[in-house]
């Protein structure tokens, strides 16, 4: 069986609801996504963050969660960190700080990796499963953002990632751009999307029927988190 990991990339959050401190909003979103990852079956989970934002990872990770410090908040930087560790090279900041947090320090040996945004607090676990599923037959899969706007919900790839994979920005890259870079458009699967919290209209899209996202619910309702 392929060894798979889902990584929450704790990138920047450019918008917060009126009256809510941006740092608390960002923390609540990230906490809910990390909590979701902890419920997934048959995958390992991790978070990735730049050194500048290490505080956020420390605030939301579960004990034993691997934290990768990456040079920039992009999927490509995460892929490079995982590939380097699989080859026996420690990604900057991951090993020593992972030991301090009680994480597993073995080489990854991952076959598949998915990198997902940290501003989709009500994301269903099934959507993440659909992002990984095409990797049995295709090297790359991308999940779009629902509700308009640019960017991706997440991207998954076999390791090592194909050389043709372009630089990816989860805030701006579109699925069509990734497919154009591939030798054949069919090498990139486009899977189910979901909304992200990037503006006032996105609040109305939060799915009350989806279990979880307690930190975001509490913050929006005015309760302390």
C-alpha cells in the first residue's frame, strides 16, 4: 500500500471578518483544518509553515504532529522538503524542532503527498480523499476553489513530483495552468472543490451540517476560543 501524507500549508490569510482580530481568525481556521486532518484514515498528517509563522504551527498542532519549516509557503516547497527527507536529508527546521515537539523523526518514504490550504475550516474529509484517489493512475491532482476567485484548495502528487510541475501558488494558480504544463492534460486530475474563507461572501458558504470546525464556529459566535 502506498504511504501517503496530507500536509496543511499554513499560509497567509489576507481577510478576516469585521471585529475579529486577524491573528485569532487565522489561528481558528488553521486549528480546524489541522483537527480535520487528525480524523483521516489511512494517511499520515503534517503541517508546513515558514520560520516566521512557526508560532502558528505551535498553537494548533496535535502532539506528535510533524512540522516542516519551508522556505516559502508553496506546495513546491513542501514537496521539496518531503523529497529531501525521503532521500535522507533533513529539511531545514524539521528534525530538531520535531524532536522538541515529540514527533517521529524517521525518514518519510512517502509515495504520495497532498498539500491543502489552512483557510477551509469546514472542509469535508471526503473531499481530501477525492484529491488523493486519482494518484493511483495519474501523477498529479488538483482541487479547485468553489464559489469564484482564483487559486486552489489543494494539490496532490506522487513523489518524486514530475519535473514538468510548475511553480504553484494556492492563492493564484488555476487548474488549467497545471494541465497546460503537463505533457498531456490527462496527467492532471481535477477533483472536487470546496470554498475558502477569503471574503465576506465566503462566510455564507460555511456548511453548518458539516461536523467539526469548532474553533471557527466559536469565534464567529463571539465565544472565546
